[in-house]
C-alpha cells in the first residue's frame, strides 16, 4: 500500500550548493540513515524534513523542493533553518557528546560530565529550540497533507514528537532510535527535567522502534522507572539491515576490485579486519590489546597474520574523540614496536574515509572483529559477510545489536574482556573450513532474508496496528 | 525472640595480636558494618565468621573463640585463614577495585577495565577460593548449630551462599548488600560466567536485602535479564541506620567538645561541611567545582562562608584511588588560588581519619553536602542532623540510598549537575530559619524512629516469613 510519509531526520538526503555561474546544485547526502531510508522513497509518497546545513540550504529553506532519487522516484524536501548558535549547541554540545555518550555508556562518572550553566543553556536554547523548529516544520507539512504519517529518526529529535502531538492530537507519529537505549540509572546522569523531557517526548509517539528487543526492554524499563508509565504497547523491535543487491554490485565494481588487488598483493596468509569510525564506543584500543595478547600466546603465528584496521576519523572537533584517536594510534604503535619485523607489521592502521577499501577488506577477511562496547546495530557485521570470499569468521560483541540476530553463528566476545577476545581471535583463526563456511553461509542467508525492506515493512505494519483504531 | 545467628563478613568484630610477653591481645574492629551489627550480638546468640587478617588471627583461626561485646554480651568468633596470595587477589583485584567500581558505575568504559588473564586468575584463584573457604567455615559452624540462620554481608561474599546451599539445602540463608545494585547492562562489564556466578550466588539465599527499593528493583531486574529468574519474593528493602543514643553521647564527649571549640574559634559566619572517604563514588571534585560556581555567583558571600571537607584517605594502594585523591587536592587548590584572601580560605581541606572532628563538624554545619555519584545508603546524612546545633540544611544526592527516606526534607541535587549543586548550596544558605528548623527536626524524628534496631528487626522478620515454611 502506497502511503504518505513525512520522514524527519537531522541530516537530509540532499544538500545544496551553487555553481560559479549561480545555478543551484544538489548533492546527495551519504550516511547510513539516508541509505537505509532509500526504499521508503521508492514505495511511498515521502516528504523529507531535515536541517539546513549549507548556505544554499538556508536559502532553500523557505521553498517547496522536489527531488528525484537515484532510481527515479520523486520525493519532497523541506529544509529547516536554525540559528547557527542554536544549531552548534544542539549538535556539538547536546546531541553528539552528551546524548551519544549517555546512550553508549561512555562517561567516566567520577570526573565527567560536569553539567554547568553552559550545558543547561545549550539544552534550552540549542536542543529544545532546534526541536521546536522541527516540530513547526512537521506541523506545517501536516497542514498540507493531514493524513501523512510522521517518521522521526534518532537521538537528535527526542523532543519534537511531543511538540507535534500538542498541536495535532490525532497525528500518526513514529520514532526510530538507531542507538542503544541505556538503562534508567544511566539516564539519571541528566538532570530530572531533561531526562523526563526526553522520555516524555518519545512517549508522545504512537510507535517507538529499536533495533533489538534488548534496547526495547530497556526503554520500557526506563519509562516505567522515570515516568511511572507503561509504554510496552507502543514499542517495537525491528533490526535495521542492508540492501544485499547493493553490496553484490559494489563487490564487483572497478574501484573495489582495484583496492582488492592492492590488498591481495600485500597480504599475508591471514587477515583480521576491523572497519569502524574512530568512536570511543567502537572499542578499538582494546581490540589492539587483544591482538597483542593473541600474538603473545602464538609466536608461531608471527608473520602469518596481521590486523587491518580501517578507521574513518570521526567528530574530531569533540575533545573526547580527538583523545580517543590519539589513544588508538598510541596503542597500535606500542604493539607494532613490540612485534614488528622486517616485512611484517602486526597492525596495519589506516585512518581514512575509504569505503571501497572497506568493501575490498570485507571480501578478504579471515576474521572480522566487531568488539563494540555498545552499538545500536553495527552494520559492518551484516555487510562484510555478504561479500566475503574466504569463509571468514565474525567475532562479535555481545553488546552490539547485531548479536541478537547473528550471535549464534559468530564467536561471541565480551567487549571488556581482552583475554577473551584474544582467545576468540585464536578460535576463529583455527576453525575448520567446513564450520567456517557453514557459519558464514548462515549469516548471509539471514541477512538476505532480513533485508532493509523487511525493516521498513515491520515498522509501517506496527504503525498501522496502533494508528488504525485512532483514525477510524 | 532470641535466636542462633551465624554472621559472615570479610572483616570481623575483633582482631588479635600478641603482647611482648606473649599473651594474646584482642582489638575491636572499627568500620560501619561491625558497628551496625552490634545490636545483633546483644539480642541473639551470634557466632561471627570473618577473615583472619593479622598473624595472630591466623594462629587463632583453628580455635573456637569466645568474645565479649562492649555491653558485656558474649558471642563466638571463627576466623577463616586464606592463602595470602589468594586473599590479595580477592581483596585488591576483585572485590575492591572491580566489584566496587561496577556497583558504583565508576569505570571509564572506552578505556577501562581491561579484563586480562591476571584478572581471570584473580577471580578463580582469589575471589572464588576465598568464598569457598568461607562456605566451608559456615558449613562447619552449621554442623555445630544446625538450626542457626546464616547472615552474609556485602560484595565480598557473593559466591558463598550457593556453595553453602549445595551442602545444606535446608539452611536459612540471608545476605545483605550494603552497596548500590547497578542495572544489568552495567553487570555485563563482567564476562558471562562471572556475572552469572554472582547472581546465582546471591539468588541461593532465602532473603537478599538492600537499603532501598531502588536497589532491590535493580537486583530483581538484573536477575531476570541475566538468569531469566524471578527473585522478587526473596528480596527485601531495609534501610540501615545508626544508634541515635551513641551520637547523643559522642556529641557531648570531651574529645568532640575539644574539636568543636577549635572549629568555632576559627569559624566564619557560615560553614558548608562534607565528610567522606576519598572514594571516587563520593563526588568530591564536583562538590568543589559547585562551591566555586556558588562563589562566582555570590561575591557578597566571599569571606562569609567556607567549605570544610573532612576526608578520610581510602584504599591508596589502588591506583584509581590515588589518582582521585590527587584530583581532589588539585581542584581544592585551584578554587582556593582563585578566591582566597588574607584570613579567608574558601575550601578547608583536611585529609585525615579524625572521627571526633567529623562529629564536631556535624554539630556545626549550616549546610551538609552529600552529593555522591552513587551510594548504597550514606550514613553521614543520618548521623550529622542528629547532633547538629545550627538548624543546618542537608543537600542530598538523588543517587544516595538515604535520599529515599530523607529526600523530602533535604535539598535534592543531581550529582553530575554542578550548576544545580551551586544553586542548591545557595538555596540552603538562604533558607529561612523556621523552614531550616522544621526540615532538620523532621530528619531527626525519622532517624530516631527508624534506627538500627529497626533495620535488624526488619531483616530477621523477612527471614522468618520465608524460612518458616521450609523449617516446618
């Protein structure tokens, strides 16, 4: 059934610039969220509301914009202009360090965070103000298409649903949270007014979706502890996925094949691969330490195995991220200084945004290490097995959302247990080829039958179940 | 009803030495736990099982020991000798840094802990071995008095109850957890085998007690998430308390009066007092920062108020504790360097174990700051109001167990919100005298009617309710 949808996310599917001759140019947005929502545009009538980022975005913010997806599907765009100071507070003070760190349990509580007057202002005049702008834009769009369902995304927009609900008691509102949901005591890091506003904002939706039942249960628990409400009936667990066809194509693309030739030319017998942003939640430092412990225990594997770490530098304007990147480099250096020999560097660390190289590494891994501290889903664990050509084994953190689906075919690790991770790397490297192939094939089969379309179908069906009685 | 009780705790009520002439000497143990359990010895037939610490304790470990409490009540003591290496692993690797840090949510998860082979060995050959020794001692004591109820204490002994239960299916077992119970995702820091063993160990009791309903609910939730069991019926919330008569006496003792004279001689008009161990859970650094923010906002109060921080140095052999003490000293120095004037030091920092001085400060505070990150109970919040003579106001963390009882008469703070704490200090200093007096009186009234005897009565009654059917 084709339906009218208003998709709301901070980053949009397109941003605008200007050619030297003055004509407006449109650039497609990257990022997982935009990719994930592509099929919505194909099958439904979508208007996408997002923040204006560039100067030309701000010019376009007053206009009704019509765009065309890669496959030719038309969709509408409405850009929301924010005061630049408000946006900076929203994005660089509240959403990215504070909420991200809370939702991934990353704070060192004896010392940080220290919530001061600057933070309180950033919350009120930044996060709350930007959410108010989004709510006003949704309200205006609902005036145009009153029977559209609204589909909010992620941790940037926790306040908007309630603000829309106050104006539109009958609207169909759904929110998907792409990050882990922590348990209520961790939410208590935030002052009562703020943590309650976040939970009340989300609870104003008809449906709140999470990748896994674990994050969903945590949300139910935290609403009950903090607000005393039972929101069970409003929640749904729907694991996001990928478009397998896209990866089949990518794997055969010229640019990936070129990268793959370089990789194969230099490769040793065995390759342990990790692909991540340089985010403290990704647990890269402990991964290097675990590989060191593995090399310690297996001198016979020196020169026979190396770790390829493809790391996309992330949010370097936030001090905690800059510090984490430094710690990554220090730890890799320490391990290499200890073990490296002429012609063998144990850890091949590459800090760059090079997606084709990542896909080449997906094809060539013997072991894929995903040891995240906490991770909403982790799509690398789904993408890489799809195209792998070496019966590679996935070593997977029990705290990654992907573990709920793929854990039974992966080697499970506790992300804090470096000894356990060293043993898991050994177990993966020594696994017999039949078992490796069977596990990899099972993961592929699962991802192919649980693809991105299934994710959107599950969410829209949940919205129908809840919203239908209200609309009747 | 007088009953037979076997009290089990790591530190016991007495430890032994030898005079130069070779006679054995007994020294009473200090510490909150021993004080708290004093009344048990008065009203019941108690045998106390504890670790042998001193050389003479190890000599005495084979013997049946009879001791006499301060009030003349007799009780038995059984000391358990451990291998010194096992005890070091148990105490200085597992119990005090690891379990304490997990239960107070103190780890900086991107970097620590890193569970290595040394930790796994410390768990198995230290914590598990010491718990096995305790279980064997309890079993031996139950052979002597089969109808005694066993009363375990705290985070040192999580494995012992199950080990006893395996040998004695019909024994009456109770455990009291004196620290906060974190939520299941924080327990997941520990590898599955370890976290499950902790929960299974506790669940082998007939009754598990916590200071507050919040910690009790967390325990129920974490057993359900980690083991899939419902232990609701086995749990009880019973807030520990103090003996008000003891503080009435102390307040009038010579040594306290002497300290009080010194304090009054030097005092400014207003005094903000904190009394803590130098433990990262106590949130001392943020308390100084909050006081700085208060002074910033209230130049008219310079020279009119100071903060007296009486801090007992704690566990300095653990690096995180040594670092925290350094951070405390640095922060106090920074604030003093910024504001101090001839004759006025904003923060009077005293690192010493001086209980009489603490009681003198209890009598003299205008504001008592208890801003703990997480705290099982926090007895300072109960002790100090009992003897205060200045209608002092309690500023109390919402994450301290004491907040469940005293919150409505305190000024509540979020421990991470330094701006909120600065405002709370201001609110407390400016509060009118009638309101101050009414709040203080209400806290006193509550503590006097909810004293230590009530705590033990509640726990023993809970044990009777559950254990009675089994014994019939």
